[in-house]
C-alpha cells in the first residue's frame, strides 16, 4: 500500500513497512523523491482527485488505486 499525505504545502509518500519521505513537484501531476531514484505520477485531469498514482522505480511501474479509509 502506498500512502500519500499532505502537511501544509508539503507532500509525503510512504510504502507499507517503509519510512515516510517528502516528494517534490516536477509538474502538476509528476513528483519525485530525493532519497531514492523514484517518481510518482498521479492520474486524472484538471482539478479532479487522482483515481490512482503510478510509482516508477528500479525500471518497474506499480499502480496504486485510490482507496478511502
């Protein structure tokens, strides 16, 4: 599971069992991490909530669909 959280203007990503890391905007829907070579791309268009996010890391793509808790 990939958890995305926001604290003020800062965005964070955390995979289950991993530490939480800040992510940084490359564009409106593309983000990157500084601690590892990884990118996050949020799906959707315009101002709608992203239905999914794709994690690109180590030559792999992992899609995480939005859930509500």
